[in-house]
């Protein structure tokens, strides 16, 4: 079982992703702001982080860098999710330290495959 942190300012997306991973026995943590995510990741370090590209309180790419610079969260894979086909943002996300850039909506099988890939290492 993996502990997965979902960071998204859309409550419906958070609920959908949480329900999806819980069906497969994983624990889900939710944060709706970047600040909340930083605090939660430090208090309860997850095995994997899914981060929406658009947050209201902080630039998501800056958040990737912040997570990567803190000792408690530096080794945690961060995967960026976006509803838009912004290819330049995918490159920017990877340059900031994200391991992957995934498009929304993410299919259930893709979600599980990605979790298995990054938590089996």
C-alpha cells in the first residue's frame, strides 16, 4: 500500500482521485493549496505526489522545486497533472524536477500503472 498525496484546488478532482486509489488499497492524502501540501508532505511524507499544474495560491512549478529542496520530501516522485495540452509546460515541469507530466482526465488504469511504477522502486 502506498501513501499518495493529491494536490489540486478542485474538490471534485481530489475526491475522484482519492476514491480511485482507495479502491486499490492505497492511502490518499489531499491538499487544495500549495501551502497545505508543503505542510502535509512534511508531516506525513507520501510515497508519491500528484500535483495539478494550476493552483490558486502558488505556482505549481515553484512548488515542485520547493518539494525537491526540502530534505523530508526531496526523494518523493512528483507527477504533474494538467487538463491542457501545454507541451512547453511539460518540459518546464520536468526541468523543475517533476518525474512525469500526465494529462487530465487520467484513466483509472493509467493511474494505477503510474502508482505501481513509481512506488515499486
